[in-house]
C-alpha cells in the first residue's frame, strides 16, 4: 500500500526544472488573453505635460525683469545711499552729541516747534477748562484752593511731557529743581510750588496778587515751545 502511494506521488510531483510552472502551452495563451483584456497595467503612463504659465503672469514677470534691467545702473549708488542713511540713524540713536547737533538744525527745530504747537493746541482746551475752574474758585475768594488746583494740574502736565520724571516720594520742591525740566517750564512750576509751600508751611495766606502770579505761571507752563530743550 505504501509502495503504490509513493509511486503515484513521484509521478505527480513536478521536477526541479519545471518548478511551480504549469505547462507553457496552457500558460502562454492565458497570459496573452489576460494582458489583451487591458485590466492589468504592464507599463507606466506617459508623464503629463507641465501646466503652461498664463499670459498675464508672463507679462508681469517680463515687466519686473525690464524694470531691474532699467534700474541696474543705479543699483550701486542706491546701496551706498541706503548704507549712509543707516549710518546716520545709528549715529543719531547712539551718539548723543550727534543727536543734539541734528536737533539744533534750523529745519529740525522748526519742525519740532510746529509739532509741539500742534500738541499744545490740543491741550489748550483742557488748560482753559482748568483755568476757568480755578478762576471760579478765585472769584469766591478761595485763592489757596485755586492755586492748589494749578499745582496738581502742573504736576500732571510734567508727568505727561516727561514720563518717569515724577516719582511717588518726590516733593514739589524736588520737582521744581529737576534738571530734566526746561528752564522756562521749571521757573513757571517753581513759582506755583513756592506759593503753595508758603501757604501751607509759612502760614501766609494767598491773596489776589499771589493768585494772579500763579495763574500767569501756569499759562507759561502750558505753552508748548517753553518745553523745548535748551
């Protein structure tokens, strides 16, 4: 029984030369028929052509190229000019002497004064409103309160124009001696602060004359050009 099974197995088993392939006479027609059906991809499709650049985009590129060709002779001078401007900006921000010289140029000073005058016009309304309130107090004979109001407003003006100068522990006398204040503004503030100091600590009442002097000092303090540095 074992001998008959082994003989049948040896006849049915493929030889080493044939491997797993079946009869070529049966395989070749089947392969040809399958390929002819078009269901199996046997090669890569041809690459798609690249998209064409629109005409309007070509026109833009051409215009840009023409501009650079036209501006090429001026490229080097423009680079030198840009380098010079950059150098001046660096000197202005990092060399105080050069910055002061630039600020003192006639055109520069005129532009600064005009700019401050524009700011002063915007602040004039607030100053007039404050003076009207202080005048109302003075009209009632409350001169000390009116001058105190001018002092408080003067401190606010200094803080607005010189941020960081007014510190919590600073007295009016300290602020009046601050060297960062322009001379005219410092003198105007000093007159107001002195009147308040004499009233509070000197026991001297503020009369109509002292009130008028303080009112004039505050008017000087609100003039924009009086804040220009010497």
